[in-house]
C-alpha cells in the first residue's frame, strides 16, 4: 500500500477530482481523500496520465476545499470483505455497513470489478425456477442462470413484483432455497424500508444481503453498487455453492449516474446524452451472472428497468433487451384496471423458456399450452380492437367468445394476489380451464394426447 500523499488537487466537479503531478498511478487504483476537517472519502482512478489523474469520488466532491485536500493512492483495487455473515446484512454501495452493525471481518477480499469468466467455462442456463407468478412461470419462464429484466414505468408496481419474486422463487423438487442479493440504487427511504419490512415479514431476510443507495445518497456511489453486489453474489455462488438470485432496482438510476459522470468527464454523448459506451458498461454488469461448468452454484439476475415516458425504445431498456434473454413488461392499462401484477403478455418474452420447461422440468404439456395461450390471447386482443370500433354487439358469436376469454385471462390468469404463490401445476391447470372455453377443434397447437388428458368439457 502506498504511503505517498499528494496536495495537488486542481479541480473538483460532479463527483470527479483532478490531481496533478502524481506519477506511477494505475487505472482502477483505490484512492483515499482526506478533507480539511479530517473526514475521509473513497475514490477510484478512472483516468491516469503522467501530468494529470482523474479520480471518481464515491461520496461526491461537495464542500471539498482543494487547498487543504490530501490525496493518497493505495496501489490496490476497490475491494470488499466477504464471509457467510454477509447474509442478513445491509450495506451501502461500497460494502460499508448501513445497519448499525460492525463491518465484516474476513481474510477473503475481492475486487468489485470481478474476475473475467472464460466463456468456455460457462454452462448453458437450465432448470426451471418457480416464482409463483403465473404470467412468468406459465408464459415467460425463468431458468437458473438467466438474465430476465422487468421493464416498468413510473408508478407501476415493479417494486412489489420484485419483492414477491424474492419471497417465492425456488427450484422445483429441491429443498434448498435461493440466497438473495438485493441491490437498490437511487430508491426513496420509503421504498428501502418497504423491501426490508417485506423480507423480514416473510422470513427470508436472514437469507438476503442488501446493498442500498438512497435517493439522497451520492449518485456517484451508484456506479459501484451493482458491481459490489455482484461480487457478493459470485462469492455466495462459486465459493459457497449456493443458488443466488440477484434483484437490481433501478438500472435507470444507475445509467443516469453514469451519464452524469460521463458529461463531467467530457465524454462524447450518444443517444439522449448517454455515453456511447453505455452498452458495454451494462453488458459488463449483466454478463457476470450465469452458470459455470462443474460448479453447483449459479447466479440468476432480475434487474428492474424503468422506462422514461413508458418508452420501451429508450436507450436503457433498448440496450438491456439486446444483452439479456428476454423481458417482463408491465402495462399501465392493466394497472389502471386494478390488475396485479400488470404483466403485458404481448411484448414479454423469455428466450430461454424452452430450455427449462417440459416433461422433465414442469409438465409435458407446458410448451404447447403456452403457445396456445399466446395464440388465443393475440386473437382476443385483435377482437378487442375491433369491438372498440364497431361495438361488441356487432361481433360474431365466435368473436364474443374471444372477448370473454380475454377478460377471463386478464382477471384470472394475469391477476393474482400479491401473497398468492401458485405452483406451476396450478398455473397450467388454470390455463386449461381458460382454454376449455373453446371447442377442441379451435385448439390447434395442442396435441390429441394433451386434449384427451387435460381438456375440460364445458358443463353447458
């Protein structure tokens, strides 16, 4: 560790500190800043040159008196201490406790940037994860090692949905539950307390490690928080052989902090002012999840991405969709109808669903039931649009059946209680109840074996 200290701070703006004449400094080095009243701040070198070093100060640069600032370069990366005792704890974005309990004392320390994973060592994501939510389990199934984001809008219940997934997620036919890494960036105190209370009330808190950055905390700290959280997840998964579920909310606040720092650095802006490297920066975070060959543990990632103005083509959800394996999209229209969770089926997608469902994972009819539900609901939505133009009374008898199906589907299949934990068998049986509204001849995506075994003849 370096003992050299410098008093050559030349400028400070937007969480960035410029230090001149500090030779031998490396990119990524951890920095300790001591201000005029003796308080210490943490930083990291993000640009190094012979004449000038640029330091990212995680606690921000407000109230720094440049003439009295001491800067010390520590010749080591930003690290966090890790041990099994991190479960049940709450930390800030740098891994410091924020639950009024002692810091973690351990000889195991890891850089928050993580270690590069050899692509050849990765194993294809498989194994169905039951969330207890029909729209996810039945139509957009999550598998172990997958990245499946939730796309939401302002005021939609994405926090409640994320909390429900944390409470209910489990591997079918396995007794071991998930260890949860929960990362919250830029959330309000009310939201942070909501998550803590939810996890405590459901009894999962002892199996959760939380990393929280509040809305009034330094925005720059948000750049470190997801990496710190994933470092903890990697320790739980690959050192302790646990199945880990990482929930991050909200990646939009992370991207806005990145834009703020990029602007202060003078980086060339791209779409909507975000830096051109936003894609690679998000990929650096998302690609740290997955499964590794001959390792029991795994990391499954569910990030929450709020869409400004409900625009799914906004750069953050747009780029996230390219990196991840699908998305769960929430609908403001369903939310306004009082339906929870308001999952919009049409744009929602799980690209790895086919690898986690079927005879050996859920039930033999699951792939075909999902395809049939999508087909019938798509036709029902077309009928709804037609009814809004010509009126429901002008529809044919078959079209009115589709209209009835759409209403029942929204109310019974999409809608469910916030505390309702449906098994995949309950979800599939409910799907058959809805599909049995139609004559057998209309269910063209189901096999004769499926129909003989599960079709429910209407009582009337």
